[in-house]
C-alpha cells in the first residue's frame, strides 16, 4: 500500500510541474508571473525532496521530476533575464522585440546544489 501512495504522490507532483510549466512558462510571460513561478517552483522542490521512495521505479520517477524542475527553473530564469519579446517568448511587460543589442545567446550555468542558476550572454557570430 505504501508503494502505491508514493507513486500517487509522484504522479501528483508531475501534474503540478506540468501545470506550473503551462501557467508560468507558456508563450506569454511577465516579470510578476515569472517570479511567482520561481517561488512556486521552490515550494514544489521542497515537496518533492520530502517524498520518500520505496522502489526503483519511484526513484527513477523522482529523478525525472527533479530534472524537469531544473529545466523549468532554467526557462523561468532566462525568461526573466530577457527584457524583450523574441521568438516564442512574448513578454507582456516588454511587448517589442529588442534591437541588435539583444541578439545574444543566453547561457545558464548551475552554480550550486540548491539549483541556483547564473545567466550570461554571448554575442552571436553573424558570419555564416
């Protein structure tokens, strides 16, 4: 019975991750919503960490969810750092696409075990 409960809890967390991704990392974003999404993500990460695993299947599911949370954090963090609308990212608070100064590659680096990310920018090589 315990195994079923753990799997059920992991399923609930997976659904919550999907809902967070849709709500906060969808095509239309704003600074307020991105910060709200990161806050919600922090809560969800603590919840996931507290879940006990009782089988290899549950361990794999939890690791997959942890990886998904890292990806979602990267999307939210890089979207928050970009102060323009570009491509699939539409910022409600920055409606216009930026000029050439924004044509940069966004890179993220995981800087600690808590999942904090560092955002850096690299100019695109225009020569092809």
